C-alpha cells in the first residue's frame, strides 16, 4: 500500500528511493481522485518580455535532469543519448559536437578546457576544448549529480555517497571522500556549488550540508539545516538534495521534509532556519532567499532573519523547477514548458512565456545580459530581457 508520504514525492525525484543498496520504485496511484491536478494558468499582462535571441536542440533528457553550463564565452549541454555540444554564447552556433558512445545520466561539467559527462553505468568521459576525447574513467557506481570541473579537478558524486576527485587532464584519481550510507535516501542528483577553484558546497542525507576542499577532498565544515522527524524511514527522509545558493558571504540551503536556512559561507554557522520542504533548492537576491515547496508554492524569506516576506500559490502542483533570482524578478519553469516571472518585492506574477511543451527543471542561467533555458525535451535557448 502506498503511504501518504510516498504520494507526495514528485516524479522528478526519480520515482524511487534507495533502501541500503536496494532501489524501491514508487508506483503511481491509479485512482483519479488521488491525482494532483496542476493549477490552470490565469491571464498575465507581461510587464517585461524575454525576447528570443537564438535556440538550438541538444536532444532529450529522457527522464534524467540535464543542466547547461557556461564557461567563458561558451555554453555546454548534453542529452541522454550521448550528444555533447559546445555552443557559442553570442550566436548560438555549435562550435563542436561530440557523440559519447554510451547513454548519459548527467552532465556536462566544464571549466572551458575540460568538459565531462557521465554515463548511466558511472563512466566519466572527458573532452578537450576541440571536442576530442582525452580520457574515460569508471567511478564504479551510478551518478546522478552534475559533475564539477574546477581547480584542475573533476569532482564526481556517486549514488553510493562517494565523492571522487579526478585529475582534469589525465583522469587519474586524486582523492575519494566517503559519506556514510543512509538507511533510506532519495534517488536523485545532489547539487554541488563550486566556489571559485577552492571548495564546493553540497547537501547530504539527514538534513545536513557542508563544504569540501577541491584540492584534496577534505571536509572543511558540516552543519545541520534540519533533523529527521517521525517514526517510519519515509517520514524521516530529510535530505538536502538541491544545490545550495550563495550571495555575498551568505549560503542558503533547504532540505526535503525539513527546513530552509542561511548561514555564513566561511564557517557554516547558521543565522536562522525555518520549517520548509523543497527538492528544487534556493536562489538568492541581496536581501532575500527564494524557494518552492513540493506543492509548487513559491516563497520568499528575508536573508537576515528568515522572516517570510511573501508566498505565491498560483502554480500549485505545476511541478516547478529550480529558480533564478535576477534583477528584480524571480524566474522558474514548470512541467508544461512555461517560464514564470515573479516580482521579487511582493511575489506578483509579472510575466510568462512558453519555452516549449516539455518540463523545465533546470534553473535558468543569467550571463552576459542573456537568460539561458534548457528543457527536458532538449531545446536550449537564449533570451534577452526587455
């Protein structure tokens, strides 16, 4: 029998839990009364527009969650069927296109010199800046977390809670950092935020997040955002799965079935935390942190003390994706390919455009006066805010 907690888990979480080394599939309920009906879209008079500059297709994600990445003057993107591309940021022209000889689960990661993608079997393929393959290495476990390339190191996070640092030029293993395996965890990619070439910040199971040194894999600090509650293992699921966000010296993170909180980047000391649940993470402006919960309620908190500033419920059950705070608006996609814009000041919906008809789970990217968006259907486009 499916529990109430199971029914709340959205399909983007991979439709599975990991119990030890056993994957438990979550089967959708057949009764129509149990289906979450997405909110109908109301009419919005756009107060600004996103004008298309260029668009191209990289291929479908096919159920996986691919994110584009910007390095220098180029965009790197990938698809499940092994298409890996470098795109000129200004024109949208493909600079090179490589065909990875296996199905991909995640990618790409790039520093503009080395670009990597990871297969469904845990093999990391690396390419130089001409699109030529330079090495491949197996990490011995499935990978759903977007790899990071920084400081001459490729950081890969495997589903068995290992972080592996590989030499970006040769693929040689530089270090391994092993986390304890939880009794039950979400089968998702845990986001990693690179801060310069020195450290990454990432979430862990059990409501914790921490900072890891890129050079040697050492744990710099670790702090709890929240603590497991309830009696069953499912009730106690409390993972910080999404990539933390950072603005200035303040880091913010949120856990599933737990809390949202912000703290000092140097020490990890929390300034505040509030009860909240999200699998799409946080984004920040100079004075607010934004997140969307599992019902797609969008909420703004004051960064300094966690005061709830506003909450918008217009997108209930539309399965919104990761967000971007840029200028005076908050942008996020939904499961039907729409991009929604909210006023950061009061949560009013101020614009909406249709990117395509497939889900948008990856956060938009702001770079060089453009907004980049990739859908799960494979369309990647650059828009100019007007």
